């Protein structure tokens, strides 16, 4: 199973961890968590809390995928752009 949480910003994730964090132990026997992937820029506090969650509910680690931007297209041409040769 994959669970997706979407938070508008790091403060939202921090709030979620403060509210929900103490409840994780209640279902520790029912879940085997393998990893947590974060896409964005979480606070160090949230990363620490999520690592504690992984240790409580399974194995693995927390992986943060930092924001990035940009892309490149190669070999694309249209009537406005000369073809790359």
C-alpha cells in the first residue's frame, strides 16, 4: 500500500506530525512501513519525527527529494525553431 499526503508547506507537515505523531504507536502491530519519501523541503524536526515513525512501524529510512526545476528537450523542432543537426 502507498499512502500519499500533500501539504502546502513545511508548517503543514510539522502540524500533521504534532497532531498525528503520538497516535502512530496505536497501530504499530498492524503496519510494516518500508520507507517514507518526501518531495519538498521538510524541516529538520519533521525529518527526525518521520525517522522515528519508520523505526516504530518498520524498517528503512526517510528519503527527501529536494525541489528542483527545469528541463531540457533535445531534437525537438517545429516551424519556429530550426532543427538541431
